[in-house]
């Protein structure tokens, strides 16, 4: 997933909702989202560390986020597509539209 869009939310508000959903799905022990300046950062810590960094910009009443950098741990490469699918499901579940 390279970009997504969210209406009626700021990146900070959205990250709170994403982290709550990660907790509800039993993933918060290994996956967390945070805001770093203009970026939303998703980190996966399990047998290494992977980071996905999305640059945000205002769009209407919300924002758009585009993948800027992806650092994948060596052992995560084999699971990358499965992680991306689960992360996309969670983002969609909390109101993001994949673009």
C-alpha cells in the first residue's frame, strides 16, 4: 500500500484510532503507529524491526498519506505481503481509503 486518504481527522487523531484497533486485534505488542512531524510511522518489532513512513498533507477535511520510506528487517521480507494485507485491513476498518 503506497497511499491512503482519511476524511474528518488529523494524523494525530487517526494514529490514536489505529493503535486502538491494533490493540483490539491483538497486534499492539508488535505493531505501533505514531506521528513524527509530518509523517505517520508504522513500526513492526518482531524478530527485527520494520518501519513504514508515510508523509501526510492536508486534504479537504482530512489528510492524504503517501509512503515515503520503507525499511524492512531481513527476517520480515518473507512476511511483508501478509503484514501489508493486515495493515490495510485495519486502516480500512478505521476509515482510511486506499488510493
